[in-house]
C-alpha cells in the first residue's frame, strides 16, 4: 500500500460490522433506521448501507441532500434548521424525491409560508435538553401555532437530537438522557397523534442509539457517527477502540530523541484541531501501529500533543521510539471522525480502493 | 451578492494593503521576501503578490509546491521537514524549478543521502526556541555533521520559524523573541559563512515580521498569515481588526429569543474548531455586519459560543438581536484564517469573482 502523505484509511470490515449492528438493533426494536450520512458523506459507503436494507437517510445540508439524491437516494431528511436562502433548491429537490425539512421555531415557519406555494414535508425540531436548536418540548403553544401555520404542509412528526449525550460523564448519564428524551417524545406524539395519525418521533445521537436497548415509544433513529466511531465515542464509553473504522496514516518526517518526540506529516488540515483532555494535557489522536490489513494499539501510551497546519508532534514512549524511523508511517485514530473525513475527502481501503467524500 | 450557504468573503483591498505593507518593509530592510503561500493556497491570490515584485515563495507541502510550480512559480522553499516518502516527487520538481527542501536533523540528512543521487538545494531548519522541529541552534556538532554529510548537496542557509510568538502575552514579548531569533541566526550564519559564502538566514512568523522594525543580520522573511490576518493575530496585537481581509458569510437559520441566541448555518466544517478564550468562555469567531463592499464590527459584543458540524450558536447582544432576522446573513471573522480557507476552498470577492484554493 503506497502512502506518502496523510491518508484516511478505512477498515471496511469494522465499518460493515458497525452498520450491521445498528441495522439489527433498529429491526429488533421495530424502528425506522434513517442513518445520518454527514459522517461519511460518501456515495460508495452509502451503498454498504443498502446491503442492510437502508432506504431512508438523514443529511445536514441541502448540498448533501442533492449529492445523495443524484446517487439514487429518494427519501431524505435534512436534519438542519430550514434555511430560507435555499428555498428554491429545496423546492426543486422536493419535486424529485421524498424530502423532509426541519422547522425549528414558529418564526422559521412564518418565513417558510411566505416563501413557498408548494407543499413540503416537515418535521418539527424539538429541543429535549440539548439547547442548540428546536422548540422546547414544553412550549406546546409554540408547537401548536407552528403546526397550524403550516397546515398546508405535510407534518411528518417530531425530531430531536440529544447532542447533550456528548457531555455525559458516564454511560448511565447517557442512558438517563435517552430515557428523558424518550419520555418527552412520547408525550408530544400522544398529544398530537389524534389530529395527525401518521406522525412519528425521531431521535438521533450515536451515544444513546448505540448504548440504549429500550426504544419503546420511538419510531425512528438517525445516528451517524457510529459508521466509523472515533476517539470521542471511545472515551464516552460508547464503543471499543477496536470498533473504530478509520485511522489517518501519517508519514514520520523527523524524530527528536532529546525530547522523545516524533514529528509527523499530519496536522490540523488533516485531523482537525479537535482534542480530548487526558491527564491535564490535550490529546489530538490515538497512536496506532499499521499493518497490511489494519492497525493495532501501541501498548505504552504516546500522546499526539500538538498540531499545527501540517505538523503533528507525538510525545512518544520509549517503546514507540525504538520501533519508529523517519520514513515510517504511523496511524492516528481521530478524535472526531466526521471532521477528519470532511478534511481528507477520500478513504483508502485495505484492498487499495478509494472511496470518495462529497 | 447572492449567498445562500457559508461563503468565504475576501476583501481584496485589505489583502492588497497587507501584501503591499509587508513587501515595502522587506524592501526597506533589504530582505528577500519569500511569502508563505500555505495561508491562501490560491493561484489567483499568488498573482497579486507578483504585482509587488514577489518571485520566490514558501509552501508547506510537496503537493502545494507542485500546484504553484504548475502556475509558473519557479523558486519555491518547502518549509516542512523533508519527507523521504516523497523523494521521487521532490526530485522531479527539482528538475523543473529552483526547489529548496528543509533538513531538520542529522537523522533526516542520513535518510536523504540514501535515497537520492541528485543534487538538491536544502536549508537546515534551526530550532530557535519554538521546539517543534529543527536542530537546536547550539547543537553545532549536529549542524556541522549534517552539512558535512550533505556535502554533495547545495547548502542554502539556515531557516527557522519562531512559532512561539503565537504564545506571547504581549507585543514586547514578540519583539524579544524576534531579537533572540535574530541573534541566534546571526551567530550561526557568521560561523558558517567563510565555508559557505552564499548562505542566508531566513525567518518566518507573521507576528514578528509584522511588528519588528529591525531586521539587521537577517536575509529573508517568510510570513504567510499576514495576507489575511485573523482574530488570533488581532488578539496578539499584531493587526487591527480592520486589517483582516477574510470573513465567512453565514445565513441566519433560527433565533432563540428566550436565550438570546442566533443559530447560523456555519459550523466546524466551515470555520474550523479553533477558538480563543475570552472572559473564561470559548469564542469561535468575531461577529460583523456585512454590507455591499465589506463588513463592520457590531458595537456591542456578541460571541460565537459554540460550533457543531454545520451549526454555529451566537450569544447575541440585544442590539444584534434587534437587527437580525431569519434569512439574513451574518459575517464571522475567523479565529485562524489558514484553517478556514483550507475548509472553504474558495474566496468570493466583493466584485463577485471567485478565487480558488488548492
């Protein structure tokens, strides 16, 4: 496998297992599985989902919806607040496929009705505690007004993203957030189901979709990150290190033996500048050793302590320093795979295929 | 100016002024001006530098060198430690243009001589206190051995990047680092000049190149970020807010009036996740109001407090909330323009031209 610069490696087997597990869980719990494609943004990786029966997807921009629609996906939810400036693109796409947009407030709904005469499918975004966007679950008046205002449009149900699970301190805390979200979504749906018998409740985040076993009262899950997982998910307790399906291959360009540091070609433009705090220090990725079919963890801890635009600095264990020479390639498991994939734009598999990102 | 999604705006006049000022300073101080093109990575922006007499450039990867060589630049320094895995690309490019590579250690030099029979131009990278890469300035033995080992190659001089100016707490501290760097580079050059009469000393960072007035004993400057500047440089005291030449136009997609928050289409995949700490809070960018010819600061402080993949959350002042509606566009001055330009990949000027990034 010829690699000479930072390259995003994809372990297809791990990726397929991650998809398989989530698809199985959705089926077992009688849930619509509408995976979020913002993590991989790849038509070829999208094809793998089809093998597991997926025919509905989630994206986070109109551009991404257009990209996957071109590739044949015909049932897409844009899980991002309705952007009035893209109304004409939304209308065009709605003529071609089953497109769902997201309305996050009454004010946003007011904007929508001024801009279109078409009938669109919409979810109402509910803020179940994350406080990023959406109508607060207990603001029933605003929800009712929004639904009334959009009476000419097609109300598909309630959608929430419990991104607050990413701040959880334990698995238990993630499961508590999931329970609270479920209870909120259940109440809302039951309040509106008589008037709108077809509405569903849709939840999204990878931590709770991966860890929870109870999905009673929910209709749809939209996790995205699970397709690859990453170091953030591992540290949350959501996955094993061996479940992570992506890794960045980085050439070793120098070694500083006085400071026990390895300098790699691999910086913020490859890995992104996301970090985790470990023992009071920033860590920008997990070092692994590459082989012909995959990677494995180096036994003694080495930290990727700093990233500039193209350089990465590894504070290396003796063990790693003894193994590594200039011209070798080291693997870095990313902190946040969505950001890394977005930067590197293509995936290299271990059978030497390239899969492309939007 | 039709904008419907996050768009990198370039104020060409500010950009030209930044280039003009630095070119003038280089001329006044009899310095070779070899600007670093890693910030803009744009052939069209490169053309502007030509108007100010620039004919030598710096880049941070072989790929970038190839890109600018294709566009006619024929004197390029790759200011990144020599990557043995790209030796064949380096050899090819060296046949076509005046290419300088960087040797950061004796170990790296040993690797080079095993890999090539060609004569290459090289700088020795000196660590003058930043401690990222390079040979420590006082490790004369290692420097001498490196020069001896590379005797068949063409020694161009000493190169350093004082990236530690970015951690400085004051302008004075930046100037002290500049003085120390100058003194280190002066000593080194004088030690080797008899043996190598043509060697030069080359320094690089935007903070010291912008703030310092004394460049005695130095031969070349390689600043890069100054072409746009950014919020990091502004907070260091390196530039005025009005010198910053780039800004990301972000659609307002929702407003939460209970929390005084504005939700924009503009996240980590547009702005990067770099932040500054301000009053104990993370700030991911400076909010500005856009007009037809540029932007201006909103008088009351509003902070971009959080970014996810596509969403940004502004904690807004009353003044900003009263001005803004869903469907408007807000400007965000980036924390780190290099990272933002790398993510957004093209620039839109106020006369509606697009300039492209590598």
